């Protein structure tokens, strides 16, 4: 990392390759589709290159890089949200043409990923980002708090709320409601 | 679809849910761990674990994407990304936010337009007009290239972040570009070695203010040591120096540290001042 900061091209190459997969994963889950994620990941890589000189070592490099990447992804997505929306995966031309669907059932893994994409997209950004940073970035709550500039307690509650909302969206028939959920407290 | 930017919902979160989620992440406190063994919490944690597992199941990036992204980023690294020293204060002054190259090109253009105007008014001296026009055309090419470079920086950054941050980034990159490529910087083992080099370069101290000023202008014309150039911390302003007394402003490596060096004529003689990346004076001594 220090070599990359000093302008060592080979070191920068290694650094970018080491972090690309994780940044892709973060952007992929934030974006909800491959095309937007690819563009967002590219922007993130460019920003890391441009800003590496500002990394001061006060946090782990991964935390810093994911902060840059998260902001780049969200900026990219916000720009795209101001343009005409692309059709949703289950509402595209191919899907409409195939009604009733004569093709074999979609691969379960693909279907599941699409469902997760849709459920994450339905979450408020305040919930989605901490969950992605936790489950795909692998950061602890303190690191997520530093990345998002919010208190760790807020990270904890947002991740819990977000996951509960995701569980409802992904498996709506199997969720206890607050009223019928047993509790350990009187 | 929910507005993705809707703020998180207010109100207290279900304690079992929050505990289950925190326990799943290894973030439950010591006093909470016993309670996390409660069957209700464990069931909830298992539900959330299944959700987390599904979130982690991300499609692999398309083939070739890694190489494409790295190649594009390295192009940027080669072209624009000069290295900022650790700890540099990124709050650039207003003068640093102005793209100096573009300003210089604009000033040259204005001057040459004036030359053309004078030549035209001078009458039928076609040779003079042709010469001035040719100079203007050459300068326009240079100015266009510089402007294109600046626009590339600004445009590239503008697509990468919000506009305010993009402006700051663009200005920072512009200032960094003015510092030259890292490989072009002089490097010294010590300040003594740097001082020796500067003494050899500058010669004897100027005996009068007039000569001092002349030396400064000559260096500015040279384009390498103009006061304000290569001065990312605004060292001349930081030190509250009279620009006319400044002989050298330059960014060099001394040992591992990147510093801005200012040589100026002071009452007690010619002084060497070094300012580090955090805009702190690290050396101030007679040259």
C-alpha cells in the first residue's frame, strides 16, 4: 500500500486486484444488477487510485477503500436513478414475451439472487448499506460506523431492522409479527 | 419500491431482534451473551443468519471485468495520479483551487490577442500580423491541450462523486499535477545536501532588494520556481513572505519525506524553509 502511495505502478496493480472482488460484491448488492455494479466498481477503482494519497493510515486500508467504494457506488446509483429507469429483471421484455412462460423454470440460484436483489432494492438505503458492509464487506460495527459516519449503536439497530425487513420480503409467509412473537420479557 | 433514500424508521427496535442480529455478528456484549442463548433469540438469529447467507451469495463478476477495471484505473494512475504525501491537509486554499495551467494559458492568450490587435492597428505591416497570428495559433493549440487536460480531470472526477467533492478532488489533482510526476522530483539524503544544492544553484546572496526581485522574476520566467507554483500548502502565504523576496518554491524529497522548500531573502540573510505535507514548518534556517 505504501509503495502504491509512492507511485509504484506494480504495487497499485496488486492492490487493486486484491480489493476488486470485495468491492464488486459490495457494489453488486448495492446496485442490484451486473451492469450498474460494473460501472460503479470501475468508478470506485478510479477513485481509489486518485485518492490513495489521502489515505493517512488512521484506519485499515480496507475500511478506507470500502468507504470510497461505497460512496462511489451510491453516487453512481443516484446519478442513474435520475435517468429513465431500466426495466426490472422480472418485468423485462423477455419476461413479458414469455407469458405464459413456456421456458424451463429459472435456475433456483439465479431466481434466489434476483429475489435478494429485489428485496435489497426495497430496503431504505440506511438499512441496505450497513447490511452490505457487514455481510459482504466483512466489517465489524465500529468499522461500519466509521465508514458511514454514524454511531455504532445506530449501525447495530439498522442492521437488525434491515435484516428483519429482508426476512419478511424474502419469506413473507414465515415471519412472526411483533404481536404473536414470543418474548423473553414480561 | 421503497424510496431507497428514505431515512431509517424511527422508534425502538425489537430487543430480541437486535440481540439476535448482534449475536449473529459476534457483536453482543458480555452481559448480552447469556440472554442470546434464549430459544426465542436463537430462533430469530437462525432466521437472520439465513438472510445474511443469501445476501452473501453474490454473482461472480463477469469474465474480464477485473482486468478491464484494473487497466482503466492504472491508465488514470499513469496519467493523473501523482502521490499526495501522508497527512496533507486536503483543504486547499482558493488559490490552489484555481487550475494554474489553465489560468496561465488564458493569460498568454489574452496577451497575444493584444499583440494581434496592436499589429492590425499598426497598418499594413503584414509580416508582423502574420507572425503574431502564427504565435497565437500555436498558443491556442497549447491552451486547448491544457484546457482539455484540465477538463479531463474535472470531468473524470465529476462522474465519480458529488459535485462539491468532485471540485475539491479536481482542484487537488490539479495542484498535484502542478507538482510534477514523483519520478521528476529531486531527492536528498539530508537538508544539508539540499542546502548545498540550492547554494550552488542560486549563487551568492543578492546584495540588494532590487537584485533580489530580479532573481525572483528570472526564476519565474523559467517556469520552474515561480512563487506559488509547486506550493500545495500555500507555503509563501503560510510563512507570510513578501513574494518579491522568494527565490525558490519547490517540492522535493528529503529522506522519505516530501516537503515544499522555500528559499527567500530575509533580514538576516537568505533562508531555507521546508514545509511538510501537513503544512507544518519542519526546517527554517539560513541557507
